[in-house]
């Protein structure tokens, strides 16, 4: 019970909020692929799919059939349950292997709070790691319980090992974990001799390899990444195994000017050797070797097939390997805990708490970042649902990925992909897989209006300005990314009108640009101003728009200057016949009424600051070349 309680508590603290996350990341690709497919199709055809993981996809199909195709919550709940279960199984193994209750709790805490596991939790698309690890751990527990006299338990262990690679292909090495268990049982004297037939378990990965080769697939062929990549990846993997000590690599970079790879190599190689020597001095070299072998065995396939670039972008591949890390450090902390009745217990407990709290906070911070960035995607989804099916919607600068402003480890990337740019995934796909609704949604990129935020953001969309302008001209409504202190948002900035407003002209600027009307709406401390522009002749000079709010004394209290549509559509890009609905948001004091306040609108030259002249409908020149509009006290 203490192991279960600890696993539940730490999982909830670090990852509880993912239960309410939508489908994101690779979920979008997988769920679109799953549409219209039955279980037989899932197991017999992987064409147009990047992986062959039929066991996981079968669970998604089951969730689709029971809870609905667009309901993410059951699959998120399954991810949390599997993580909790894996934490308990790691604790169970630690209790049997290390024969100590403190070690069992330590292994559970270290596994559940492993920093790099944060990347497997926000998306059910990474459930392959949870499920394959669960099957491997369950196979080890069953084998331990069934050896030497319960053959049915060993058969069940073989069944779990056989299934594991159908959840995640790297688990083809699953038979090796059972050989490790056999060696540990022999080391503890629980068996009289090593059973040579245990080696046959390594053949249980062969059926998957055969199936993978026979099933039609669109995955890239496996390739050797190169010797340099092997060395680089080994450094990153050792960073995960020795992670509490690997944190010293970053300050080492600052002190010495070494590169991230060299600094991490120095720290992690030295740490690994030191841990080995310490285990040898304690008489636990066999355990150290077994736990390190577990770690290496879990990463063997990834090591020899994945590029270094993929490895440092995907810490989720360390999930199964973290079992070895948890057992290794639990063994070391257990020795400290029992070294001295008082000091040893204080030191062992303090280090365990420090590692656990740090890892939990590391993961929690990144989950919080995901939640904050999801604010923009969720707002976009709501706006899309309220839009008419025939409307063209454009969202500018939508987040593709995000990462902390400062990374804790010297080597690798610590971010998360929300909306993958590959495979043509867009915001329309995001809306569809979460709601089952088709909308005409495009995304664009405008680097010039981006702002710094509490995290680094990767953006969707191309970099060609002309591409964005074409999308704007075809859009009924446009939103840009907003940067609130804790969340990203979507800010509505207008769109293109199909027809010229039929309520006359309020003012004509430079005999070229007509302002038909201005609509005001007040909400709290925000005054939303909508300007309806008609382009009669394009402006030949570089002008921008100013919108000023003046109080009753004539002092300017707020302004919203810049190009139209949130800074994405400059007057220099306007074309004859364009009718633009230009929405701006001004900060307005929270007062009962704004009687006597005025809004000032006009154009000024970007280089000289000179304002563009204008005339009212009677041909009278505007005072100060500004169109002044009294603010209705009802707004």
C-alpha cells in the first residue's frame, strides 16, 4: 500500500492536469489514420502510418468505440494509470531484488518522478512507452514469482514479452530482461543454477520482426546513424542514468567554456565510473551491472537506429530505461540509509526527497507550460466551433512547440511539440480530432509581431510574406497569438469584408483610403474598436495607422498604433477594392462612463512621422489630420 500511495501521489502532483488535456502532438496523426479502421486492419496494414504499434492503436480503437472518437479523457486516464502501475511494479521488483522496504519506496519515487518522463504524459500518442514498459515489468514480476516451480507464471511472462514490441518496437529486447531476472535470482540463491532455457526468451521478439516486415508500412527503413552519433547518443543516455550528478555539466560549461557534449561527457562518464567503483567497494557490483544492463538493454534499439538529433529531441525514449536508473539509485540510497542509524538515514532520506522533488518540479513545470500554450489552441478550437462552416479562418503565429526559457540539463532539448508541423498537420486537424467538426482553417506566420514570453516558442507557418498576404486576403476572420503572463491566447484582429459597407463614408484619407465607420464595444477595462476601411487607391508611401484614446481633458490615455489586422497587413500591402475589418483593443480605465472622451484615428508616415491628410464627407479638412470620434457614454 505505501508503494501504491506514493506512486499515485507523485503521478498526480506532476501529471494530474494532463487528464483534462485535448488530443495533441502525434495523437492527431494517429487518430486521423485510425478513422474507419477495424481491429483486423490495425494489425494487418500500417500503410500511411509512421510506426507499427498495433497493440496501442487497438486500445485507441476500443476507446473510440466505447467513449467516442473525439474523447481524449479515457486515454489520458489510461496513461496516468499505466504510469502509476509501472511505479508500483518497479517498487515490487526493488523490494525483491534489494530486499529492503526503503529501497522499494525509493525506486518507486525515482521512477515516477524521473525528469525525462515528462514527455510521455501529455499525449496518448506516447502511450506506447507506458504500455510496453508495463508489459516488460509485468513479465519480470511474473517470471520472478513463477521461478522455479510455477511454469504457468513463466508462460504468462513469455506472453507479456511477446506482446511488448507490438506496443513499442524497441521492446524486441524484452527477453533480455527475463535473463537479467534469472541472473538476479541466481545471485540471491533463490535458484540452484542458471536455467539455460531462459535464453530462449530472446526469440520472443522474432514474431514482431517478422510481422513488421510483412505488414505494409510507410515507415522509413531502419538505418545505422553512424559512429559519431553512437558516441553522442551514449552521452545523452548516460545523462539520464546519472541525472542527479549530470546537472553539474551545465555549470561546468560556464566555468570552462566547454561545449555541451564535452561537458556532459566529462560529468556523466566520471559519474558512471564512480558509481561503479562505489558499488564494487560496497560489494554490490553485480547489482550495478544488472541495473546498468537493464538501462542499456532498454535503449539498444534506439541507440543503433535513431539519429542523435532525434535522440536529444525525444527524452521520452528513456522511459523504459528509467527502471534501471531507479533501481541503481535506490540501491545507492539504501546503502546510505542503513550506513548509520541517524546520520545515514537523514542523508539517504534527504537525498531521495531532493531527487524526487526536483524531478517532480521539473516535469510539473513543463506540463504547466503545455497547459499555458494549449490556451491558444483551445481558444482557436472554440472560435472555430462558433464559425460558420463556409467561413475562411486564419490564425497567425500559432505555437508548434515550446520549451523552457532556461534548460536544466546541458545536453538535449527539454521542450514539447503541441501541434506537429510534419505530415501536413494543421489547426483544422486539431479541431477535427477533438470535436469531429470540419472547419476551413489556415495558419500563417508573422515574425515581426511576435513577443517574448516566459518560454521559447516554435511557430507554425511559412516564412514567405507573400504567402501570409494571400491567406489574409482570402480570410473572413483573422486571429493572432496573444501573450498573457501565464497563458497564450488568441486575439481577434478582424478580417476581410466581401462587400463595401453601405452606410456612407466617415472620412477619406489622402483621397485613397475611406473609413466607412467605427464600432466600439467595451468589456471591463478593454475598449474594442473596429474600423472598416475601403481601399480606393493603394498608398504609395509607407504609412501605418494610429488609434488614440483621449480623456475629457484631452490627454492620451491609450493607443493601438500599427498595421491593420494585428500588425500583419500593412497599408502598403493593401490592394484596390480591399475592404478591411480592422479590430483593435485599447486599455480603458474602469469608469462608469466615458462621457467627454474621444477616439482619434489616422495615418502617419513610417519614416517622417507626417500624418496623412483627410477630409470629412463635406470636404472639410480634418483638424490635426485626425478623425475624432466622441465615445458614446453607453459603451
